[in-house]
C-alpha cells in the first residue's frame, strides 16, 4: 500500500501532534510559584501550562469548554451514522473490516471527549440529554447523506482531513484533559484520513465509472467540508475570547486556508479535480485563492434544515432507547451482585 | 414488596446507577500503570472490558486497572496548595545539597 510512505498526506500534521505532546511534557516540568485565584490562572495561561480540573478557572472558561467538548463528542457519536450506512455494503471484506474499525474509533473518540468534559463537573446523562433534545449541536457536516461507496472515501479524505486540521491545534489547548484527549484522537484520525484517500485513489485509478463516482463524491463533499471550519472570522461569535484563553489557537479562516492548500496538492495525486474554477495559486499571498462555501447553507443546516438532521437525531434517539434494556439489565445485575455483601 | 428492587424490576434502575471508573494502563512490562482516562460501567467486570475496547484498541497496554472514581481520595481541592509545602525547604534531601571533597570516589 502506498499510504504509509506518502509524506504529502498527513505526516506534517502528525509531526505537529508529536510536537504538542512534547511541549505538554516540557511545560509540566516548568513549575510556577504559589499565586492565587485569577492571577494563578492567567499566569498558567501565559506560561503555556495546562489548566487541570481542580484549578480555579473563570466560569466562562468552564462553560465554553463544556459546550465545545460536548459538541465535539456529539459530533463523533453522530459521525458514526453516515459511514455505518456503508458497513454492510463495503466492496470487500478488507474494506468492511477497516470501516468497522474506523466507526469503532469514532465511538471511542466520543467517549474520550465525554469523559474529558465530565472533569468540568457536568454529568454524562446531561450531555446525552443535551444531544437527544437538540439543545446542543454536532458538526453540521454529518447532516449530509452518503449516497455512494465513494462518499466513504470522500469523508475520510475531506471530512476527516478538515477535522484533523481543526483538531491538531487543539492538542495545544490550555485545558489539560482536552489537550490529552486530542493528542490521542489526532494520532488515530490520521488512519481515517489515509484510508479515505486510499479509497478515492483506488476508485480514481479504476474504471471510468469508478473514477466518475469518486469525482462525484468529491464534488458533493468539498463545500460542506470547507464549511466545517465555521463562519468567516468576521462573523465568528466565540473566536476572540477562546483565543485569549488558548482554547483556540487559529482563526476559522486561517484553518480553512490551510486545508485548501493541503487539498489542492493532494487532489492532483488523486487525478481528480476540486469543484472550484476559482481555485488557483496566488504567489502574492503564498496560498491558494478559492471560492468560500455558502455560509447561508451552513446556517440553514445548523438550524436543523439540512438533508439528514431529523434522521440523524431520530436514529440516535432510537438507538439510545433500544439500548435501555441492556443498560438496565447490566445495572440490575451489578446491584444484585452487590447486595449479598451488604446484607 | 416495594423495598425489594429485584421484585420491582429494572424499571427503577436508571443510567444514573452506572458509576464512573478511572482507568490505568501499564503500557509495557517494566513500566508503571498510568492514568489514561475514565468511563462509565455498571460493575468492575464490564468496566474492564469497556476499558479494553476504549483505551487499548491499538495494543496500548499489557495490563489494565479500573478503580471506582469515588474510591479515590485526592490530596487537595486544587493542584497547588500548601499540602506539599513541607518538602519545599528541605533541599538537604537531595544529593546535590552536599559538597563532596576533591578526590573522593564512588560517593
């Protein structure tokens, strides 16, 4: 397989994850003297040290993190659905086993993040409730349908690719449990992106029908993937404060540009095209010019009017309710086993 | 009858009964168990199995401990209080405190 030795795909990002992990350990070795309250919090931030669960922190920092981590966790959980749609119809046993492992990883990522969010004093049940009742959102990208097998490839390359570009800077987030969870997640995500790229590469070098299926998937997923970076910086509501708290390290537009620059190169190796006639290298900026996604469409999808919003939540709710008897049985069994000890 | 939860059935049992467990993994023989995260499970056996699926999908460990989070007693309400101060002024506990005369070997 070509994936492991293709340096263009992800190794640069993986190096950044490794750097973040090294810096996290280095920061742990630098000690700060005793300062109380807000002074201590600000001093930790200034020294690029991690805030830990029992440290004093501003209420806004806590609530911002809970919201962001919960929505991130919800996205991983809902993100299982578009791909699991193809589990039973993967073209080979190998592809099926790989996709199964990937979907299992998404569940794992959701659980790492829920556990990290719980360190801030919120319960798991309340987080589930927020997702099922629609009071907290998940990434709008998962409200698009997976129409063909090539969509599984496009999700891996573009959606997971965009997620990685978004998430690698979070490995340096000031909140320790989030940063540590993100380091773990990013290392695992790189397999996801490569498997997607490999699916598209195989299709793009197959029959003309396979190639056009791959191109069709890229055409449909390109702009929704660009929209994953959120509204433009001029409209972004949370950016500035999150940057000051070192929860967020780069603006939406910076990350979007970085993603476009990566994809513009990677698509040439695939032999496919990005559906943007305006995409071209701008030597003055040292970056690619590109057409912005339709942000009004993004807002519509966030408002609940994407192609699959209702289906995704209905499915999640049904899975939660259908699993209730398993949770109840396990809890009843645990209670029964505990009882004789206390009698 | 109502005081016997086995007779009233599982309807009373909610997800709130699934406690939090802290997970520790020994990455390789010769290394200590290290805290890797937490999870919810109704009992220890399921906590272990969930921990295997959640934290060792890529052979990250050769041994797992799961500990009920409520069984952990933490040193202080935050990570920096006076609890550790007594050690701060005892530099003589470190070998570098002592002046070794020239010419002494194996010290």
